């Protein structure tokens, strides 16, 4: 048979490249919200208010009272790889901010209609910019606005039909949004968070600035969970890590597992650690019951690689097995402590 002729290799159009890259970082409304929350926290906000419509697919709006964005930066702030946080690659070793890639706003602007209204403490008024594919659609305009930044994301994935179709359920997206903001609220009790559906006066999440971790566990996960938790901590100098958190004990089984894990203040997914710890609890809880765990790990930034994936959801760190063991030990100790009499009783 005659070989067919080879396909022609061509360079992709830049907007196509950007839209594909954006889809990797922003997979659903909850990812976008996580990026925006982290930006607000990086900007030292003490109040973060989120409003959504249709699970964030129609509208995802976040208002903070942080530093704001300088008017001069508004032209490039949504371009890819523009950031105020990272200068040299080596800075990643000591990065204190959530952001560093300068990709979140750019990505969002490639897959949604994006508006920024922002006011710094030195400017007499706020400025508004609307963006498309990384660029301002028209010159920024002065407008009324409070100190801080408001980011308005509308019609997410309007230009990515496949993604829009795969995110069929606004209810499901709303649950994921609520989950992300709830976890950040528990971890950041000095910041007041609000989540509400547009035109709904009852917020889904509301915490006050200057509350405690337990206050926020109570207001978000309920009084029963708040009553069930006790502090847990451990650290190790040679492994260069410390952990603090709250855990439910053996006397307070939960119907659903609740697991909040932060590494260096970043909400992360660590399936390995989660499974290990849930396994520990199975020895102490009735069958089919689960723990509540909120753990905040601080690991020497030089030992953590946050640059594994653009969503930064996954982080790798040195001495992972030893650290997991140490955490497991601390939790087990608390569980045996509270359950000692029962174990003794069943053994005799
Ligand atoms: P990164 O966070 O990685 O720097 P982003 O695309 O998320 O990248 O944001 C780009 C830049 O926009 C940030 O470096 C910051 O200077 C500015 N910025 C974004 N959101 C806010 C905000 N809520 N308040 C103040 N500045 C912000
Ligand atoms: Mg960011």
C-alpha cells in the first residue's frame, strides 16, 4: 500500500495555546475561587466576600479589602507570567506568598469575562478594567469603589464548550466552592469570610475577623463538630517540620469524613496522608464512622516543592514518609489516651 503523506506541523495560534493552558489551571469554578482567595490573602485582606450565581458558572465575584492593585499595573496584570511576587527562580525556596506564577488572572481572562475594580490606599478613587484574553478591552476608567480589590468573573468557560458541558450541575459546583471557602475560613480565623448566592440574603458561610479556629469550625461544621475536636500538635527538628491542628477523638464519630490539610498555609490534597490517618481511626471508631481532621503543617520551604502542578494542589516534600509517621503517631497517642479505659475493659 502507498504510504499516506505526513501531516503538516504548525505552530499553534497564541490564543489557542493560552486557552488550553488556562483550562489546565482553571478546571472548575472552585479552582478559580481558590486562586482568587489566595490573591486576596496575599494582598493582606482581613475581609473577603464572595458572591456566586449558578455555582460560579454564571458569576463568581470576590471583594477584598487588601492592598489593591496599582493603576499602572492594570494594563499587564492579566497577562501570563506577570506577578508582583516572584523575581528569581531561587525565590521559590523561600516564597511566602501563595502566588508566584502570575497565571491565575491571565488564565481566567482566557476562559471568562473578567472585570477588576481596585483601589489602593494612595489613590483618590478606584479604577475599573475589563479583560479578554489577557488584555484590557479598553483603557481603565476611574470609578467609585472601596479600598481593596473586586474581581468579577462572568460566564466561565463561555468559549470552552466541552468544559461547559462537563460541568452540568451548578449545585455540585456550589458545594465545591463552599468547601474551598470553608476550609480557608477555618485556617484563617483572623480574616472574615462570607459566601452568598446572589440575591440570597442568608450567607452560606460567614465568619468574623478575629475569631478562632474553633469558632470557625463551629460556625461552618456545626456545634457538634466543634465540641468534638481537641488540639493536636507535633514537631521534629531534624525533619524540619511542625504540625498543629484539631482532631475529633474516639468518643465523637462523624457520619462523614472531614479532612482539611494545609501545608505552609496552602490548601492541598494529600490522598496518602488522608488514607493513612483514616486507617488509624478505623481502629477506634465504630464501623462506617469517620474523623474530623484539620491539620496545618509547616515544613521548611526549602524542603517543599510547590511547583509540581499549575493548580499547586499537589505539593511534594522531603522526608514525606517520616513526617507522615510522626503525624500518625501524634494522632494515635491522642486516640489511645482518650480510649484507654475502653481498650483495657475489652481486653480483660
Ligand atoms: P500571582 O498570584 O501568581 O502573582 P495572579 O495572576 O494570581 O498571579 O495575580 C497577578 C498579580 O495581580 C499579583 O501578583 C498581584 O500583584 C495582583 N493581584 C491579583 N489579585 C489581587 C488582589 N486581590 N489584591 C491585590 N493584588 C492582586
Ligand atoms: Mg495568584
